[in-house]
C-alpha cells in the first residue's frame, strides 16, 4: 500500500512516516502544497493524507488540482476549531477527514478503509486490443492465448494496463513495480520491459508496448504500419 502525506509539520510527518513504514506502507512525503500537487497528480497512491494548512498552496487547492485529474482517495487533516474546513473538504471531493490531534491507530484504520473501498471499485479485468489482463486471477491472454509471465512481469504489465494510453516514466514504473527509488538503476526497468515485450508482442503483428523516447513507455494499440520507427513525440 502506498500513501502520500502532504503536511508541513515535521513532527507529524516524522511520526506518521515511522509508524506507517513499520506497518508496511510505502510512504511519500510532501512538505508543501506545490510538491503535494505534483506528487499526487504525477504518481499513483492508494490513499493521500492531506493537511489543510500548508505553505505555497493550501489543502483545498491541492484537492481541487487532484480532482481535476484523479479520484485517489483523500483523507483531510483539519483543525479542531475549523468545522467549516471539514464541510468544505468533503464537498470538494475529500473522502474522509480527521481532526487534529488524532490517534495514529484511528488514522491507520481510516487509511485501510479508504484503500479497500477503491480497490473494490477498481475494474479487475482490463482489455487493450486483444490483450486481457485479469488482475485478480493474475493471468494475461492475447488472442486467447495465455502469456507465460513471471510475477514481476505480470506486475509490470498490470501497472501499464491500468494506465493504458498514458506514458509512464521509468521512475514511475520503478516506484509502482519495485516500490523503491533506484534512479541510477533504470536499466532494471529497461531489462524488464525488454523481457515483457518479447512475450507480449513478440509473436503478434499488432504491437502493444511502445517506447516513447525520453519519456517512458505506453501500452496501447497501434497499427502495424506505424511501427517501422518509434515516433519521437505525438
Ligand atoms: Ca499544516
């Protein structure tokens, strides 16, 4: 489970990071509203913890920017004496709120509840052309034939399939598939993509996994005649 915490109080941030990491969560931190908006819109999280009072951009502005693009569940942290903040947060697309000071266990419980809710709503069968990815059954087929994928290859394919049509950067793929940050080892991604591509596209005329130079990778249907050369941009 991956959580983004947007909060400027270092004490709260340290406390949450330590506690959630111990519980097995992958934790990203943004210390102001601008960074929060960037991370929340650029990457995928199971849930976001968003403080209202933030430097540069307040929590409502972050929420608004996020909701223009994504439905990632958001729990807002509000001050005890600002009841209007709760009402406004919920009205503008927050899924839940907690009043400061809050208990850690209460927060964890709410985070799990929100993450579960999203997972239940998420489609578990994704199709891209003749490719079907069954996220629950953990199997993928093309043209009715089962692809023989390793666990990591399946995870990589799932990440690309969930966002098919979107270009995913190597950094994003690294974080989503390996859940670690190893920028200097992006050849790990390249190697994994190469292996997946051989199995996914090798035997088929219509290629699905494309490299977008300088940007990343995208899973989508393109006609065979366009495949003579990788386009630089489009
Ligand atoms: Ca704050």
